C-alpha cells in the first residue's frame, strides 16, 4: 500500500504546509489508483465536490500530487456541493469509484481549531487505514 503513497515531506514541499485535508487528498488519490488499477498522470479523471474554500480546498492539492491529475491537463475538476465527495474514473475502462468522508472523520475535522492541532491530526490520518476514513462506492 505504501508504494502508492506520496510522502508527507513531498506533500509539504508542494503545498507549503501540513494539514488534514492535504493528507486526505493524498490518501484518497492513492486509494483510487490502487482500486482502479490506474497509472498516475493520464489514466484518471477526478471530480472533487464540496472542496471550494480553505481549508477544504487543500484536498485538491493532495489529489493532484497523489494522482498526477492537474487543471492544466484538464483531468481534475472542482464542483460545488454541500458535502465533500470525490469521484474517480479510469479513462481506459470507464470504471469508477466515489469516496466520501466517514462521519467519524468529519467529526475529527470539525474539532480542529489551531494550526498545531491541524498538523497533529494530519500525521495521525496519514497512518490510518483507508477503511477508517472513507466510504467507498464503486462500479468495479
């Protein structure tokens, strides 16, 4: 599983600081590549719902870094939604998965009030199993 994961050091270098939404983007992207059996950069389309403002929009940087999907290539899009969800599509076989945050994760995120707490939570989330963080719907 770790072979799909971007390191926290790489993520901070790209994004500028460590936070839970950045980490969740890294993990969601890694899970999508694994589940859809995709290669980074060109084989995946990503639609991100509900991550329109900071800190939630930091999720998008994690997704770009972990999947290689970028705005320049046009294979990642941000859409309005009251709740965060991420839809991934394998461009080769059209298989999809959709990830949503588990309620327990949303509760943890809502408790974060300081940058220090944000970093601590980010490090904890990075070590969590995917099944503790995301609900997964799939067409696989």
